[in-house]
C-alpha cells in the first residue's frame, strides 16, 4: 500500500532479498480512523517505522492481529514504547480463558490442582487451630479472650429469636404430619414420642447448627475477610501474634459453648410446638407431657448433646477458615461469606450421617 498522507495511518510491504517481508509503518494511528490492510507472505517479517506520528492502542492491536501467526517477527526497529505495548497484547492473549471443547481435559486438570491446593490450606488451618487450642490449654497461646463475651452474646443470646421460631415451627410440622399417619392406626398418643425423640436426638442439634452456619459462619468469614483486606492480620503477624490463635480460637470456643445450649432450647420449644398441634387434636396436655417424659432418656439427650458440640465447632471453624483465606477485595469477602455457609452446612450434614452410622453400629 502506498503512502497517502502523513496525517493518516499507512503501511506498505516489500520483500527483501532473503525472502523477509519488510513492513513499513507511518502516519497517525487512531481508533476513530480506518486502519490499512496488508497481505503478508512467508513466515519472516521485519517491521520498521517511518514518519510515525502519534498512535493509540489501535497500532499495537493492529500489529498483533496481523502478525500473531508469524513464526519469526523482528520489531527491534520500532519505538520501545510500541514494542512494550505489543508484548502486553501478547501476554493478555495468553491469559485469556480457553473456550474450545478441546481444552476440557486441561480445565479438569486445573480444577484438580485448585481443589488439592484448597484442601491443603484447609488441613493446614485445622492443624494450626488444634495446635492453638493445645497451646492455650498450657497458657502459651496469645488469645484475645477479651473478645469472648461479645462472641458469646452474638452466637448465643442474639440467636434465641430465630432458634425459637424455627424450633417451634419444626415441632409443629412434625406433630401435624405424625398425627395424620398415626391417626390411621389409632396411635395418636405416640405423636409425643415422635416429636420429642426427633427434636432431642436429631432436629434440635441439626437445626441449630445450620442456623449457626447461616448467622455466625458468614459473620466470622466477613469479619476476618475484611481484616485481610485492611491488612489487620498482617499487622498482627508483624507484632508476633498468630491470627488463628488470636482471632479464631475465641470465636470457635464461643460458638462451641453456645450451640449445645441453643440446641437444648430449640428442643424444648420444638416439643412445645408439637404439643400445640397434638393437644388441639386428639391428646390432652397430661397425656402429651407423660409420653414426652417416657420417651426422652438420658441416652437420647446425650446423643443430641454430642452432635451439637460437633456441629458448633464445624460452623465456627468454617467461618474462620474461609475468612482467613479470603481474597483481599470486596468481592473476595462476599465469596468468603457465601462459601463459609455452604462449607459449614455440607460438613454438618456429612458429620450427622457419620454420627447416625456410628450410633446405630454401637446401639447408642
């Protein structure tokens, strides 16, 4: 292409004696103007500038678009700033996510690497948490125990309304369903046994643990994630403090102590909710309470208590872990809160299934 005007972009090509295509650029390059078209033959190109004026991103983009498939390209004769922009365009294209089906295996491999890295961080956090508890027992850990009363109130007292509401509705629903089925057998008196055993052994602890994941785990993840963003955890490390010991242990202790109490409260409210339905149907208050006392044994109470301790620890740890590994951005804090709730609920359901197998295996 011949030069038309020094005020507009132009490019011309010629072939050297050794077969190299020589591309000469000049003029002013702008996104608002039509860019020249060239045809390149061969796999060796040398680019030089002649009367090159101002240029914007259109020139490095044009260079990369026309020469990205060339095996040997020489840009030494171009200005340094233009060479740097072309290299930046090459790096950006390399970092683009693949969209073809041929890269499915590669994506699966990347997912596996990321998953293994995530599990490695999780086990590392578990180990540091366990070590922090051991050090705190011997008085060697630097723990922010002054934060414990606030965490006890947040995880316990502040959760009473939602625990009461869901516990009452859970007992009410179980009693309603039980009455429909047991009425067919003329055994409606056993609806009290159904509600009391389900709430004591299973639903009280499980429901309270899930509530803790929705309230407390997300709160912990947001708090610790925000501290990562504001570099407060880095400041603690600079002061010689372990963030897991200083921040996570009082939170885990507070939730682990409060969840069993909330579970007991939820069980009582659930039994009360079942009584409302049962006594509105075929039972009297005396019959219902008598069956409840006969159904609930110390073994059933102990099963729910053990589960509630484990569920409380899981909920608290999930929030602290996801908060400690949150990305240092507003988006990272939000993702940490979401993943904390998902991780906590998933682990609680898995733990509940394991407890069910173990208790059934040992006839407990």
